[in-house]
């Protein structure tokens, strides 16, 4: 059972004497077991979808610019393509770089 708020925890302790006993014996351990994990730590598919989408945007921008250059319209590359490609690659770098906490 995982709790999302203090009110839920209070109700659960009132209803379940076993939970109340566990909290009295080991408060930190019992509360740690009841905490809802962070989505990025528990669900790797979110992370994979974000990285895939940013990678696809970056590749599409690069390929689009290369194709326009190959057909002789390199001077007509829209600024939005450059902006999207740059933003996607910057976001990927930020996501894949090691965090300062580690």
C-alpha cells in the first residue's frame, strides 16, 4: 500500500493496527515503504519515450536541412527547423549527462 498524502496515512493508521505497530517499531523504514516512488526512478518507459521523441526531432531537423541543401535550397532552411533541432539536441544532452548528485 502506498500513500500520496498525510491524510491518507492517518486514515490508514486508524484502520490498520498492524500498520500503526510497524510505524511505532521503525518509523523511518515503515514510512519509506509507504512512499510513492518518483516516476523517473520507477518507470523507465517515460524516460525512453522522451529520449526517443527528442532524438527523432533532432534527426528530422538534421535530415530536413541536409535534404534541402542537397536539392539546392540550402539557403531556404526555415529558422524553426534550426531552432527545433538545436533545442532537441540540447535537451538530449541535458537528459543524458550525469546529474551532479551522482
